[in-house]
């Protein structure tokens, strides 16, 4: 199938187009209808009449952006008209929603008269919290944006101008830092005097490049003082006092080239004439002014970015407009001013210097991404962009007085942004905040692994934990240097040479000498198996908890901990819990990793421990004891075991909401539970699921992870004398950080109970 047909099918299959309106309030009963519309709707109308600012409280205005176009400059298609441009505007709405949870109405206005478009958009002001102008040709676009910003009391932003300029400027800042050049002294050439070219040149001057060192070019050559042909007032503002008349003249000796023009505009000869360590952003689409392979063939000191995803340093507008508007909307800003744009530039530049999460690396086929010449701009699918750019923009809005609703707690605001990305982010942020209140020492036996080292960097930077790495210092330090991490003060212990190894060996031999362990074997295990050394550190109080498993099988990780640290008491069992996080819900599943055929007593213990763990995550547990029977409907030894376990939970922990035995669908169906089993305290809203055996629990959580799209956090071990947790093979850096946070909070809870 051709790409053309793929695109047509994508837009036409099923519900036509790419967007729809979803209600946010129930409308299932006559009462709902009377509140959503007449007569109930009159009440918010009257409140807004008295106080127009209440529109942000009672309507969707505060999260609604108009994407406005007249179709005169649609992508690379040119003037195709308002209607033909509608698929692009719908696509813009998809990006707003997907990246920043901003709702969009696309508004296609069938006019080429700038003043008519301005009047139309102005009349729409009561509906929207912001206006995103899109695909309007220059020079009319400059006039339209300036006039609307002047007469409207909500943010107006022309993404084609400023989005590209902001992202390229962020890359430029980082490139200048890498080559050690002073922004006040560099010479810049911008080829292309359309919307993005003029905006890029203007922003660069605002950022500190001397206006006399900026030359703007168009298809007729250099835009110089006194030129008459092809000029307009916006080009005139940037006209240079220069003898250069061609692009080749202009780029000779230049430090920076921004291309917003056409394929091949920057020739190899032109690039060769530029200054040492030239910075090139060749942003013509789909084919840049010069490709990276062409550039590197000429000189190897060039830093180059393009608009294409198949090359490094992609300038993609999705890195800017969703997050810029998020910060503006959340402060009910009256405008998007220069300071807010500069805040976005700095936030993007700073983010590129931080370690890149595995979710981003996976999206780019495991590409080795770290700050340097090939990575000076964050990747478009980096979820952290929202968390960095929106708060920076919001802060700038407040600092410059355009915010109508200042954000009082910026940390809480960042947490709310993280919650937009899914329930898992919100839950883990709660756990991370708890961990940061009192960080603990975590020993990592797999200290030389890249993911462990990158996670350790985050744990230190965020002050979540104090990581201790086991392994060869030379090997670990070499990996730290290769990864470009800053772990200079981290503690590294080599069990082969550590002075504590002898003490650990003696203690381990005492513990296991009557369980088949000789002194020689104890010495070998402590020095050569780092899971034993790490477990002994926890046992003797030299570390608070242990986290291991990304390179080991599960039994090989848990066995040393069980032999050395042991269970809370001889009569109890160790249980394994997984937390499954969906977009709107969270579920706790146990036992999914340890006990193969639990007894009724063990099932009851699993339920009680899992409920306690759910409360660690600030989730009030509602427990379903699962089986293939509903309350005695299918008598069988397997179902009566679960029924007995349910009875024991009610006896041992009468404050818990728990019931069973029941089938999984009943545990999740309020209507069915109400009609068929009204006697149950559980009303079809279970969030803790206790499986009758390991086989069913393990299968279920893995299927939910793969088929249901659940994010898994775990395994979280319960019932150990001291907290120890196991990583899974394939865990990402984010998974490791999450589990480290869980481990720290586990230690906090354990110490609080002992106090």
C-alpha cells in the first residue's frame, strides 16, 4: 500500500477525521440532563454574567485553544484554501491534546483579507482561552498576530513564526556553549524571510546577538539597508548595513546559519567558508538546505540540526506550542510575551543537558542520547518537556504581570502536570515525595550496569536515595565517564577487596554453618556474588535496603536475601505484589511472584499485607478474593480455600473492605454486584486483587501489562525482615527509580513501626 493511500485511509477509516468532542460530565439520567442544560445551566450563566472571570471556573474556556487558519500557507502545500487545510488543523489539535491535554476547536476562516480574519477571531474571544494562528502566509501573518495581540485579552501565538524560532534558539544556546562562543560576539545568517525566518532573526537579537551581526536573506539575496525590491516593513526592520549581496557573501566567516528556505540553499562551498565550529540549522522541509552527511563531508567541526526526524538535533515545533500554551492557560494569561518565549528557550536548552529516560531511548531505537554535538535539543517524545517548559512559561507569565491566576505552589503545579501524563505519574510522584522526605541508603549489587548508573544519577539529583554501588571501581568509573554522568562522590564498594568482606564472611558462616555452608563457600559467596554481599550490608545495617535483578534470574536475586535477611518471622511467608497502573485506575495484584500454592492462611496474610502497601500509595484498599466461583456458587476445594481466606481476613483485619470468593468481573462491575450480591460491602469497585495461586496471578498481571496497557510497578516484596526489592530484566531507568522510591518508603515505614 502506498504512503498516499495509508494517509487517506488513516483519515477516513472509522469515524472520519482525527478528533471528536467527549463530554466530561455524566448525562445518563434526567437529572444529569437538567443540570447539563435547562434549567440547571442557568446558574453558571448568571454567575458568569456577574463576574466574567468565572467563565474559567464553569466552562472549558481555560483549557480550550482555537487553531485558526485561512489556508494560505499550509505546510509545504502553499495556498490551498481554508477547507483543504482542515486536516492539518485537526492534526494540530491532536498534538495539543496528546502532548499537553489541551482541547482544541479548529477554525478554518475562508478569507484572504487580514482585517476580516482579525475581526472574526476577535469575535471568538469569549469562547477560547488562547488563539494559535496556523499556516497563514507572510507578510500578512505578522500584521494579523500583532493586531490580535493588541486587541485581545487572551494569548495569541503564531506557531509558524515563534515555535520554530524558540526551538532553534534553544539548540543554538547549547551549541554555543559546546563550542565556547559568546553570543554577543557571533555572526548569524538567516536564509528565508518568511514567518519563521523573521521570527528566528528577531528572537536571536532579543537573546543577545548584536543586530549588526545578523544578516537576513531571501530569494533575492541579502536584505540590506536601501534595498527596494521585494521588501516589506517586517524585512525592513532587519535590513543590515552590509556590503554583502548574496548568501555566499553573507555566510563567509559566519558562526551561525539558520535555513528556513529551500533544498540545497547552503552549498558545501558556503559551509566551508564559515567560521570555526559552525552552527547550522538547516530547517527546510522535507529536504534541508544541506544534509548532515553533506555537511560532515565538508568539515567535521560543524554542529548541525534539521527539521527531519531521521537526523540528530531535530527542530520539531511539537517541542514548543503545546507546552507554551499549557503554561499560559494555567495562569489565565492575557498574552504570550517575549519573556515567556525566552523562558521556553531556556527550559528546552536546560532539559537537553539532563539524562534521557529509557522511554525516549526506546522511541529512537535505543540510540545513545546524551548532551553533545548530536544532542542539543530534546527529543519530541520526551515526556519531561511538559514538566520543564510549562512551569517556566507560567513563572514568566507571573513575573511579567500577564497572569490573571498566579500559581501559588509551583511544586504542586508540576505534580499536576505529571498527573496529566497518566495516573502512574501521579502515584509515583506521591511515592517519590515521601522518599525525598528522608532518603535511605540503597545498595545496588549490579553497580556497573548503565541503567543502574543512570538511575543513581537521578536518585542523587532528586535526593530520593543515597545509592551505594557494588563492583569494580575502575569499571564503574569508566562507565560513568562514557555515559557523561556526574557521580563523583558516589560510594563504590568492590566486594573482592573491601575490608568488610571478612566480617561479612564470618557472620554469614555463623548463620548458615548448619545449613550446608562451609567457611570456604561462605567466603566465595560473599566476595564473588554481590547479591550476598549486598544482603549482608542490609542485615548488618550498613545499608537500609537492596535493589537488584536486572541481570539475574528472579530466584538468584531473592535467594541470598531470604538466606541472610530472612522473613519477619518463621511462621509467615514472603509475598510478591505488582501495582498495575492504568490511565484512570490503579490495581494491586498479589501474590504474583513468590508462593506457588498458598494456603488459606497465606492468602489472608497476602491480602492484609497488600492492603497495607496500597495505603503506602495513598490508595484506600478494597479487596477482592478471586476465584472461579461467586460466594459458594461452585463448591470445590479450590473455591472453599478462598472463602476460608476471606473469612480469616475479616477476623484478622475487621477494618478492611474485603469480600469473596468471587470472579474478577463481579469484583469490577458495580451494577452486577448491586443486583446479584447486595449483601457484599464490596460494590464492584475493587482495587486489590488476591489471586488463588501464583499461576493465575502471574499470568493475569502480564496479560494486563501487554494487552491492557497497564504500567507495572514491582515486584514489591512483602514479609521480609528488612526491605529488599527485586528488579526485573528489561526494567527501564524510570522503573528502577520507581522501585528505589518504593524501597526507601518501605524502609521509612519499617523504621517507624520499630520506633
